[in-house]
């Protein structure tokens, strides 16, 4: 399948690439060291329509397609994974479930604000005892008999959680039903009982902040159930559908990170001299670059294909798992090769490749570990005619 970008998609790519090179790149190291994304940074993303690009125009959003979103994730990830992760949490994990499952009133209330960056969103699924096993959710939402739910529990590793204004929160409204008893709520973070318990001191994507959130006797009206009363017990479906689309963004970001790492490596081997000549002239090192470029070409084509299928309305659950698995594993290898080409310099924080190496590692864990992706793929392969994959 040939991917010829439309004029509009090319304009998006060029705009984001310019923004990434001129605005993000000079600030990426500082954000990593300070473990934060400055407020003006978020404002700039919102101003350019990059904070939630898939929100439709009818809700004052940019109304971009998923291929454009993949391009944005790729180009931003090329220079700063923390910013790409922040966008992904706000757009894929918070805005998208409201867009896909919310009532008309909920969409009107939240989507324009999310599109404009007036409020920043996050997604509350993972807990100390519930990561890959979503059925292990222990946060509870108990009806009080007066049209409200009382929520108690905690969430962990919540991207944007420390500064978000709203959370799509998953809680068990009927523990006896397991995954069928999970319900999603749209909760403003200023609600009494909501607290930020701290920010994890992570190895990578340090600018995006991964927070611990707690809920103590937090009272929320039933109107905050995502999808209204029909949303009761549909939380697991919300989570799985949301992660399907989110994995496109993760795969695209990983592709961009690999591209950025290769660019750093090319610059380094052209400048570094050993044995009286630039190390770019050594055939063995040229082979590294050949392998890296080939891997990135395959990654990009896979991502664009699945994004196009998503835009065409196709079920991309398994293809999204495939590209998340392939692109994150392959990007890790590419970045490892790029660091190797830097030699000892690649191990120093003075060089960006060290940050890339730390940042890429989480992509094999979040939005569903790669072991979970293999389970999804294998289950589908065993269920369907093998010929369906070509």
C-alpha cells in the first residue's frame, strides 16, 4: 500500500517538524532535567492545534484524521518523547473516550475545552494491583442512594495526573461482576477527595510526569458517568477501545524516536574521527546505519497503514497491537545501535542519545505491555483464517 500524503497532511508534517526543531528540541534536555513541561509549552501546543488534533470541528477541534495524528506523534517524538507522551495522554486517553462514548452534553461540556487546551486531561486505569490485569481494579464507586457515587481508591503511573484538570476515571461499581462491573467517570480534578499523592522518579519521559492519585470519599454525581446511565458497566470496553487507538500514537512516537536517534548518529559519525578519518567511512559502521534506516522505513509504513485503516473505519485492535509491539521493540534496537555509534559519548547526559535510550524503554510497557500485545495478536491469529493478514 502506497502512502501519498495529501497536501493538508504534508502541511501538518511540515508545521510540526518546524515546531519540533525550533521550539521543542532546544528545551528537551531542560524539561528532562527539571522533570516538568512548562505551562507555556502546553499553551504553544494548544495554539498550534496539536494538543488534541482528532477532536472534530463541531466541537471546535482541528478535526484531523488519524494519519495526521500519527504524523504529529512521530514528529514530536523525534525530538522529545515526554511531549509526545503528554499529547497522547491528553488526546488519545482522555479526549477520545469522551468523543467516542460521551453523551451529547458531555461532549459539548468537555471537548471544546480539551481541544483548546483550556483543560488538560488524563486517564485513570492503572493501579498498584491492576496494570495488565484491568479486572484487578480495586478503586470502587459505590452509589449513595441520592444520585451520587462515592469513590475510594488509588491510581498509579498516571501521565499528566499531577497537573490535569480532568480525568477519565475507571472504577468498579459492581466488584462481583469483574470486568463487567467497571464504569468510567469524567471527574474534574478539583473535586473534593481527589489528591495527587506524588510524582514518580522515573528513568525516562521525565518531563511528562507520572503521578500517583488518590480518591478518598470523593462524591461524584451520576451525571459524570461517561455515557450516562448506559455507561454503567461499560468501563472495560471504554478502556480497551481507547487503548486500541492509543497504541497507534505510541507506535508513531517510537518511530519518530528511532528517526531522531538515527539523525543524531549520522551527525556524530560524520564529525567523529578515528584512525585519521571520519568514522562514517568505516563499512562496519555504515551497516549499522543501513539496518537502522531499513527498520524505520518498515515501522513508518506499518504505522501509516494502520492509521489509514482507522480512518477508513476498520477494526484495528489487532493491527494496533502489532504495530505497538513491532515499532517499540524495533525502535529500542535502533536507538541502542545509535548509542553504540556514539561510543562512550552516548553514555553521557551531554548527548541527547542518552535521553532517547532512557525514554524508549517505557514504550514496551505502557498502553499495554508488549507481552499483552502478543496475547492479543495470538488470540486473533488462532481465531481467524491466517490468510486474512495479507
